[in-house]
C-alpha cells in the first residue's frame, strides 16, 4: 500500500491505500470555512468510493440599520453541512484536484444571531 501525505498552507491531505482524509481551511472575506472529508475506495483501481464530508462556515459582519441614523447592526451566522456519499465515482485524481460525481444525502443547519 502506498502512503501519500501532503501538507501546505491550503490544508492537509492524507492518502493511505484505499482510505483518504482531508482538511481544508479557507479564510473568507467575512469569516472562515473548514472542510473535512473521510473516504474509502471500494475498488483497487481507486475509482469507486464512499465518502462523508463535513463543512462549517462561520461569518460575521456589521451594517447600518436602514432609515435610522447612527445605528449599527452586528450579526454572526454559522452554517454546518454534512454530505453522505455512499457512492461516488472519481473520473480524474491529481494532487490538489479531483473530478468526481456521486449520489447521496445532504444535511444543512443554519444559526444566525443579530444584535443592534
């Protein structure tokens, strides 16, 4: 089994035989986004796989309240997403880029808080 580990400023990718794990943080203009994935290939050709992916997005900002002078509204928003892909096909895999398609289930949870 081949082991391949890559780490750079864009995240972390770990490939061990049929298993793969990745973590990709991103700095957004108004917050952060973190992507985590864990997968297993069903075939030796590393084409068919099952995967679970988590994404968290946290943003914050402030704005003026419309029509009211000297006002300020601040807010925070948190989004959590889960992708369960029991079947996905990898058409193309290279370091830093994968082209794939699959079928599965998606769950999204949003939480917003505003103060003004």
